[in-house]
């Protein structure tokens, strides 16, 4: 009895000891995990502080120059109305398009525009990119223009008032003449007041920065690699690229005119404005490209208006000459064909006359009688046979007597 109770106590103590050992092991593991986390966070904080220190050190030593800024741009330069990319491996020319109000068109007009656009797509033989740029409307230039015109109206009004006063003081004019001048002064005064209202409302609109407009562009690329293996130098490649891009853009403008969309090729200044707004969207309305050019910030692109104008004129002349030559050849072919038909008809004129004469005689057979008809027909056939013409649709040939 005593031994069984001792065994129970021993087993109970054993279980308690095992439980205490398990709890101790769990506590040790938790302590180790917490210690590892603490050490890891210290290491990370040290690394972050070191990276920040290194970054500050680098920023304080690195100097950004013109070449490093070029590395952030997707183009090299603007030259001859073209955007040069990848050190001359790609050239771009841009066509600015003026859209049409499609929603206000009738069903027939919409169908015409859609057919014209489908025709434009079908005529494409090279890749293009359609680019839409949203711009904030800057009304300052319009306000300046209105103010200049208003100043002219004001000067004219003052001169008219002085003249009217002189006419009144001179007493050499009739009441009708004075009323006519006064009527003109009233018209000019109303025009002046209207101009002031326009300027006032325009200035108020300029305070609203949410006024925006959209510009539509078609970007046409050209790769000098399309020339194949060649030994052209840089200037020749640029000239050939300009000629090919100009021809492609003119073709696009002509095909777009079918659907009432007008277009023009952007010059170098227009391209600079396009890129200026694309890269400086927030500052573009404050610092415009026109002001940048006036400040002498045009060192990043080059223009040559005289050379470009000469190239465009030569290309237009070449296109016109080829078109005239093609039209002349087509007209000559048609004229030769018509001339040949006339000569053939002239050659067979006698036969046609004889056939028509026989037909007329046969139509009047009831009035002439069979004898007269047969003799007349035989006479005509005899004359035809003597001349080697056609008798009853068969051509007779003369034989030489031996």
C-alpha cells in the first residue's frame, strides 16, 4: 500500500519537473529571439546612417554639367526642322494638325470624314505616332494685342473729338455735317468701350489656370539604316533624311485634307516649343519658349532658315516637275490613242460612205424600184471594187496582171 503511494508521488514529481524544463526551454528561446531582433535593428540603423552619409558625401562632390543633363533627355538636338535622336540613328519630323468639330457634323459629313481617315490609314507606308499635348492657355499675348488695338482706337477717337470741336468753333459747317461727324464719334466711342470690356473680361479669364487646349501632332520617324549599306557622310545623311521626311509629311498633309483636317510641318522653333512644354509642363506657362529664345537659351538646337527654305523650295519644285511630267505623259498617251482612232476612221471613210449609201438606197427600195436599186448598188460595188475597198463587208485586193 505504501509502495503504490510512493510511486504515484514519484510520477507526479517527474511530470512537474518535465513541465518546468519545457517552460524553461521556451523562455530561453523567446529571450534569444528578442535579442536577435534587437541586434538586427541596430545593424539596419547603422547601415541606413552609413548610406545617408555616403549619399550626402556623393552629392557634395558630384558636379552636374551640360553632358550629364543630356543623358536625361531622349533627343540630342533639333536641327533643320528635325529632332535628332540616338546620335543620328533616328530622325523625327512633326506635323501639327487642326481638327474638325465632328460632333456638329451631319451624318453625310461624318461619313465623309470617316472615309477620308480610312483612306489616310490605307495610304500609310511607314510608321507614325499620334501625339496629343494639353497646354494651359496663356492669354497674355492676346491681352497685349487687344491693348495695342485699343490704343489706336483711343487715338482715333481723340482726333475725331478735336476735329468736331474745331468744326463747331468755325461755324462753317451745316447742322447735317455736324450730326454726321457726331454720329461717327458715337460709333467710335461705343467701339472703345467695347474694347475695354473685352480686355477686362480677358484679364479675368487669364486668372483662371484651368483653361486648357489640346494640340494634335503626327510624329513621322526615319531611320538612316533604311538606306542600307552606304558610305554617306553625316551631312549627306541629314540631307537625305530631311528630303524623305519632308516628302512623307507632305503626303500625310495631302491625304488628311480629304477629311477636312489641315496640317503644317513644325519648324525648329515649333519643335523646341513642343519639347519645352513636354519637359517643363509646370513652368511652361510662366517661362515661355519665346522668352527663352530672347534670353539666348537656344544653344541646344540650331536653325538655318535660308537653307531650310531653299531645301523646301527645291523639293516642292522637284515634286511639281515630276507631277507635270507624269500628267503630260498620260495626256500624250490618250492623245496618241485618239489620233490613231481618227486615222483608222479616215482610212475606212470611203468604205463607210459606200455602206451608208447602199443602206439608204435599200431603205428607199419601195420608191425607186428593184431595177434601179440593183443597178445603183452594183455601181457602188463596182467603184468600191475598183478602189480595192470592201464589198459586203469583205475587203477586195487588186491582183497584178501577168
